[in-house]
C-alpha cells in the first residue's frame, strides 16, 4: 500500500466526492479528508491510500501539478505522503514551537495578510513574523509561520514546499520546520519553549544537573547548537569570562547565601563552536521568542551555519535579545551582514556585525 497526500482540495469536497475522482486509478484502502480535530473544519487537503503502489504512482504522474480542482487557486498537489501524522494520533499537541515553519522565496512585498492567505487553509495559525529589509533591497521575502498543531504545519509543507511558484519570485516557495536546519538543530533553546526555568529545553545532561541541584546552584546553562547530531556532544556551559560577565544579572538563589550550604562547583567547558576569523557574527535586537534553531534557519540561506546561539538569562530562561552566528567561510558572513543588517523580524530590526 502507498499513502498519497493531496493538496489544494476545495473545502466543499468530502471523502465521497474525492473517491469518485480517485477510484478509477485503482483500489483505495482509505480516503481521509484532513479536518481540524476540535472544530471539524476541512483543511483543504486529504490522504488517499492505494492497495497498489503502482496505481498510486500513476495518480501522482497524471495529476500532480496538472489537475486543478474546480475553484482551486493552484493545481493539485499529489505525492507520496512523508512524515504524516495519522488521524487521532496523540502526539499532535506538541506546542506551537514544534509547529513553526520557516518560509522562503516569498515576494519581496509579501505582508502578513498575504502569508496568512497562503497558509490559512492548512490549519489554525497562531503567529506570523515577516522578515523585512529596511531599505527594501532584498530580492525575495521570508517569514516564520506558527500553527496550533504540528500536523497542520506538516500539511502546509507537503502542499507548498518546492511546489508553488509565486509571482515575482524566480524560485518555488521553500517551506520547512524552523526547528530543523538540515537535521542539525533538533534541540531548541529554553527561550523558545516559554519556560522560566533554567534547564527546560537544554541538553539532557545539563537538565539532569539542574534538576538534581536546583536551589543550590546558579542553574544549568542552555545547550549550544553546533551542527552536531543530538546526543553526540557533552554538556556545554558558559566560559569563565562569560560567567563573570553575566552571573550577577539577577539575584542568586537563597541557598547560595546560606551558611553551611556549599553549592557544587560550576562546570565551564567550552564556548559555542566558532568559524575562522571574520566568519563570526554578533546579532543585536533579537525578538524575545526567537530560538537557537530560528536564528540558524534565518541565517542559513547565506552559507553553512556551524553554530547559532541566542543568549538567555541563566535564572529566568528568557532571551537577552542578542546572539551569535558562525559560518565556515568569511564570504558567507559578509553576505549575511549585507542582507540581514536592518532586517525586521516582528517589531525588531536586527543589527548584525562582526564578532570582535
């Protein structure tokens, strides 16, 4: 059996209507219109499972990008489903950070209303962040889009990524999860999860240290994103000069001041991985909810990002509004400065410069 994803389906069509269209190609084992599980609202897409993979691929070859449903804006998207979440799956409520998309190759003049219209048929949108260049020199636009559930975001990826060519843009639209940058950024910074507890969202070892010693130690530091697969790196904490600079941003835990209570020694191995001289950038004025993965995704179009770090308060877990990005080449860093300095994300205009 082979399951197909079908996008650009008019919301007036139910399962029985789609069956009339798809049954002539072969025996159908399952036909499911994707609906909001709370409201029952048609999302404009469906899954069709054929008994024969050969029949399914014949449908793909004959309909994908060629057949247009009556009343649809774009030709139908028909292709093997990838990473779909089954109806009724309990893993849907993963939070909007796990349902955040990076969208590239938008028209330069695209605004929030344009993006909302493009994505609204795939589910409930909880946030849209348009990235704009101050002097409007950017050739194409990009944005972040948050859905209420991850499968809504997945449906948008299946339907749009690389398949829709918007007017005024020379390449098809790019749509991918913002928390995954070519498989390198699977962990999120603790600022992205909205938690005020140091240790939430950090690498497991650091989280264990925080949980074992909370109340007796300043707190585990956030994980760094260094282009390594999950589980392949050891805990990373601020370097000594970073600790001396930021350790007293807030009031120390009471246990630190209690006679007779001796906190565990603070471990301070390494800094985030850096690139060659001239390839490391300092970014000011980051939105408060921007995560390490978001930062990496935003800067990835200009070259290979080897590390991306949003600095957070060690006590509250909230972003300090600045961070670092390192490339593997000076040329990529120069291009990022040229294109990203002055970009607007939300209500913030980025300031991007070489790290000194």
